[in-house]
């Protein structure tokens, strides 16, 4: 396992095998969407085998590139003993299932993903059904109309198989290091991160991302207070010793704490902005989302595509729900649509 490169300076999505520290490698794999562009798979040496964290999206390009990358490490896919997956989103989970079919590799996922997996695995479920219900409640019927006009999803619903084991708060001993499973619900209900305490590494999945704000409130079985959970999980990571940040999207960064502080600040500011929009007369998550700017490029809501409009609305709903639970806003349902009012 000698031929890995050092980190590229500019583009973290550039294909390759990048050594994070001895025995740990970052392998960016492509995604079929233009938004996120790539997902980092982390390969960890474990004796003669490899353990992979977040093996990516089940597309041929990712599978082929992973095989090439493992060859650089002197291994094949058959040398992987286990997939540890931080959460159920398909850019993290689905290639694990696809490769298990070929190689019998053990797949592990956080136990909190059980409700979402049960829904996704339903063979009669039509794509987006649960998101449509959520969007109607948010007053976002126009977004539903746009999503309905999108070309049909070609994704294979049978990919949503059960993992071999469900991860709880626990230790995973490897030959040369020990990983601690830390549940961090928020981005999804069952999101976990993997902490290497002795090695000072945080395999953060989508809980802490260096360049973007992880979406909150976008899942098929959404929890009561996803943003409350997410902020609690950020504070949990902040309460533990600082680690190098190994994110699923973006370059490795020296301090997880530094980015957690920025994310906590971001959401505090966003809660204030959203409160102010309700004070100014917006009442539903859809109305509030349309009155905000989005992404770090400060786009208007209308500039987002239908999928990102959906994320914007569900994210806004997550903030409104937290404000209401804190007594900072009133909340009432009228004809299936949730309305928020100043208190
Ligand atoms: Zn992701």
C-alpha cells in the first residue's frame, strides 16, 4: 500500500487515492448529480483487509473508479471486509449494497435509519410520495407540481436492502486503530460518525461538511424536530476533543470544532432571519423560503431547481418547527397547511 498521493491542493473531487495518515486513504468517487459532484470514501487498512467508510452511490462510474483506486493500494474489492455507512442517503449507502451482492461484504448502518429504510424498501412506494406530503403541509404545492414534471427516476428500488448489522453507540476494534460509533442524528435520523480517538480523526459523513451546510429535514421518515437533533449533535461533537475533519464531501480539514462553530453560528443566524420573515408577514415554510436567499452564492429561491427548492422548503420547515417548539412562534394547521405566526 505504497502508491497513494498526497492531498491535491485545488480540487478535492479530483480522482485518486490520497493518504490522510498512515493506513487511511481518501478516495473521491463520482456522483450522477451536478450539485455535490463527488463523495469521499475512506479506506482504512485492517490487517490484510480494508474497511471502507461510505462507499458511495451505486453507479458504474463509481464502482469502476473504486476498483481502480483499491488496485493502487494493492487490493481488490474482494479484499474489503466491511462497509461502515454514516447514513442512508443513496450517495453513501447504495454502492455498499450493490457490492455486497457481488462479494458478500458486511454492511453496517446506524440503527436510527430503520424507519426510513422500511419506507424506501416498500416496492409499491412511488418516488417522492412522502416528500410531497411534507411539501403540501409546508404550503409548497407549486414545488410538488415541478417535481411531478421531472423525468421518472431510473433508480432501482430493490437497492434498499437491510444492512447486515445496525450500529449503536459502540466501539469497532480494527487491527491498528479503534473506531468509536457516535450517533449524530440531524442530517438524517440515524446518522452516525466514526471517531478514531487515538488517531485524532473524525469520519464525519455529512454531519460536518467544510464548504456547505448539510441539509436538515430532508428524509422520507422525518423526525419531529430534525434541526433540534442536528444542533444537539453538533454540540456533542463540540464537547469532545477536537479532531481532524474527514468529511464525505469536501477536503480534509484540520479542525472539526472550527467548522462546527461556523455551522452553529449559521443556524443561529438563520433562525433569527426566519423569525424576522414571519414577523414581516410570511406564514408558511414555502412563503418564508421564498423570502430568503440560498446557498453560499446567495441565490434567490426562484433560481433553484425543483429538487433544491424542495430542500430549501424542508430546511425552512425544520427551522420554523424549532422556533415553534421554543415558543418563539405560534403554529396552527389550517386545511392541512401549517401556518406560523408571531407570538
Ligand atoms: Zn452525502
